[in-house]
């Protein structure tokens, strides 16, 4: 499938979303891979992960970059050669990237009942505003998880706990935005959060203040 959606946040930031309908072979023919990422691809046991990996390279090409511009640091965080920030995410048939002059993180998650069972693993202060009986409960939990994933991708520091170190402020799903805080060791950081729904998935992106 061609590019599913482009979101122009401002002149410095854009998000691109791909819906993966192509076969592994079709995607592989359309992308260029550097040697290390070709090894990563070959080492993946799941074809779904391989297709997601390749679809991210398709998204890079949509922005005028290629896999040759992308590298990963010692912590596994992606970077683009040059001054741009990049964050990458994929879940099932969707993948997305955000490229910006600002520090950013992105996450996409499928909304599903399973998240209820693990809510106490990543929520703490958020239970003060969550309503377990609400029909929005799963949707809000998915946003919270996505927020914490996106922030973790920004900071990418060993020892950060979703439950203990990242807190999300109260929000309404229709507002499509909230704020969050990271308290880790002596570090305190605030984040602006935006989110939206795409075909039963929740796309979340965070900007560090």
C-alpha cells in the first residue's frame, strides 16, 4: 500500500504512517539497506517484523532519506546523520516515523482488552482519573502506555520505570493531547503529548519541553 498518512505538525516536524499490505519480497525489492541492517533483517524470525522493518525504510524514502542515513547508537536508539531527530514505531500492520528538529518520540499501539490485565504494571497516579467502568478505559490505557513508550524512546536510559518514573496527567480522548512528567534520579522533564486513533490503533507522539 502507498503511504497511509502524513501529518505535518509544523515546519520542523512531520509524521508518516505506513499500512503494511505488501509481501516481504515486494518491500525488499523497493528499499536500500546498509550492511548492518541487512544482517538485522536476516536475523528476524518473524516475517511480520521483517515487513515492519522494511516498511520503515519505505517511510524514510518518502522523506528523501534512505537506510544509509539511519544509524543506531549503543542503546539501540535510532538517529539520522545530520541534525534531525527521528523516532520509529510499528505494531501489527502499521508503522510510523516522526522526524523533527526537536527531541521527539513516537509509539503506535493496537487497542485491545489485554492491556487491562497489565494496567497495574505501568500505571500508578493515573488510576486517580481512570474509570474502570468507562467504555473509554481501554482507549485511555492505550494512550497512557503509548505516552510512556514515546517518552522512554526519547530518554532511553536504563532503569526508567513506566510505573514509577513517568506520570501522565488527566486527559479527555477527544482533546487528543495531554502532558506528562518524567522524574528519574535527579532528572525532571516535562513533555507535550499528542495522540489520535487510526483504525483501532492509537498513535502517540511526545515532545520534550
